[in-house]
């Protein structure tokens, strides 16, 4: 199978490397000036790390590179078997691309978008045959991360959906099926990790070091502010803003002014050398926060907000119980699934914490999910009870 990937940024290059590693001939397309140099640097860096770790030999790296051809003309994708779109996360740019592809791509060619939060249904509406379009969202770095979200649009055919699931399985990934809801599973459920942390700091309940220490004490590998810096504060803000707008300005996803100011200042995190922390040229933090005090109330507040978001995703059938828990473990390296965590902490405890916050703030963002309230009232657990969900 010949694979075409449009967009030679971090994600596009990662998908190209992944596909070439499974012996596909790959065409990587990017019309931007300097895209080839960027691609070469990204691929060389990735391959060099694997060689140093003993995961790949020089000869294997050379062979993999030989399977990837770079082009700056979009029309070359017309003769490929599968097209992956991995350009900038902007709805207008993506829809313009899909409209362009309609003029020269064959009617039977599947097209998948690597969007992390935009509506697949909306993207597909710009293509001549929306039934051939499906969301296939990889996580960074694509060759290493085990999780892939597969998102059918309203018009996506069952055959295309099945073909996408089979391809991703053949590439050794674990796929979950997500409904076309803003942010899908991972980016939607993860919003409180950042937003509640920002509110806690904004209100002076704890500083960024204490918040990060509190969540790491619970078993998270990175605190919210460390993670925002790692992902990029520009990316984090954009995804939050997209989800906020796409959900009809639901207050649960409202970005904070601080997020916007960080982007305006150019303090994007590790990649810019400064974010919520300062970094050396090699990406190491220049401030040691390991001695910051963990606060139990802060950790409980953020975790309960995360659990409530996971329950809301289950309640509106964004994904199944098992896929929701698996997604957060594989996609963000959470210590355990959030619904499993609710069982261990006690559904009643989670409900009481959220109800207390709702009574305190009188804001809908803290309102417990209906399913959470029902389960608390009936003393139920997620893994002892049969929770029936569907994705389509």
C-alpha cells in the first residue's frame, strides 16, 4: 500500500516514519518553503535517538529513509492508496485542502485527518465524497505512542471505518473509537487538568509549583504546568479554545486569560525556552520544584474534575467505559483510568467533592454529571455495573 501524508511538521513526519517502518512507500507532501529541511531535521533527530538506544541500526535507518519521498506538489497524492492529512490545526486551512483534493483524488481513496479536536463531519463536508473521510488522530511522537483515536464523521462509511481500524492495528497501535465530539476523548477529558489548575493558581489557593507537586504526588508523571510547557502553550490554548467554541461556549472549557497572555508573550514552554518554567537549550528546567509542597485538597479537586469529565464522556456516549480509561492511560500516561479511579476513591466521595465546589461557586462547570449523581445515590461502581454505551 502506498501512503501519502500531507504536512511535513512533527506529526506528519512522525506518521511518515511509522508507515515507512511497516514497509509502505510513503509520499510526504508540503508546499511550504523550507518544509524539506524541516522534515530532514525531524526525521534525522528521531532516527538518531533510536540508533543511540539500540532500537535501530544505521542500515535500517537508511532503508527507512529510502521509502519516503518528499514532494512540494499536492497533485502527487492522486495515485496513492491512502491519504493522511496532518497540516496545521485550523478548520479553514483543512477544509480548503479537502476542497482542493476533491479535484484530483480518486473516488475510492480513503482520506483521514489527524485533527486533535476539530469536527470530522465538518471537515468531510468540504470533500466531494464525505463517506471516504475519517478522523485518525495520532499522538506525539506518532511512532512511539500506542494510542490512536479513530473518529467517524456522520457520513463516514462503515467500510472506511473498518479499513482505518485494520490499518492502525496492523501498525501495532491500540485504537479507540470516539464519537465526533469536540476534543474527542483524550483532549476533551484532559481539559480540567489544565483549566482547574489555572483557576487554583489564579485564586491564590496554590502556586504552580505546589499544583504540579500535588498531581505528581498522585502519580501523574508531569504536573499541569509542566505538561502545558511540554506540549506547547500555543497548542494547549488553541485546543482549549476550539473545544470551548465547538461546545457552544460551555464554561467547563473556557480558556483562561493567562493561557492567552503566555501565547502573546511568546512564552510557549520548552520549545521557546520559557513558559511557566524556564528551560536550558537542551530542554531541562532551570527551576527545581521538587521541594514544593503537595496539597491534598488541590489534587482531589483536580482529579474529581477529571473524573467528572470522563463520566460526562461516558454519559453522552463519546466512547465506551473501557476505551475512555484506556485512552487516558495510553494517550497521556495517566497512572490509571479515571473511571477505575472513581471506583477506588468511591463514587460518593467524588460526587460530594464536586457538589461542594458547585455550592461554593454556583457555576455549571462544577455540576456533577447526572450519571455520577445516579450512581452515588444507588451506591454503584463503574466496573461492577454494566454500563452500556455505543459510539455511533
